[in-house]
């Protein structure tokens, strides 16, 4: 996923620099910035939960707390941000084409 999000972010900034129409420029740049939000949710929300699960794996700890509700909220936030990026980029490509 880091490869995909980093490539999407760099491509968005590159396209914003190359396109001459102002609306697609803003949309590409906005999408690139929002991808940073996708990365932040992954690193600050989902990765810590995954690490917590790795620590509990196989331990059979009695104080285990089900992380799925918290993970689900972070995942929905990340998915919503990614959908907004897709919308920005899709509209930008349509208008620039």
C-alpha cells in the first residue's frame, strides 16, 4: 500500500504541475494532499492495531480486547478519503481531457 499511495501522491502533484487548466490543477493537487490523509490513517490508526494484534497472537491473553470496531472506524475513514481522491482525480482527468 505505501507504494500505491506514494505513487498516487507524486502523480497527483506532477499532474497538477503539468496541467494548464486551473480547475484540474486544483483537483489533482487536492487529491494528492488527501492521499497524505490516507497514509496518516494507515500509519496512525491501523498499523498500531495490527501491531497490537501481533503481540496478542498466540498468547491467549485474558485481557484481550476485540480491536475490530476500532479498526473498522479507521478503515472506513481511510476508504472515504481514498474515494474522495478517486473522485478528485476522475473529475480532473475528465475536465483536462
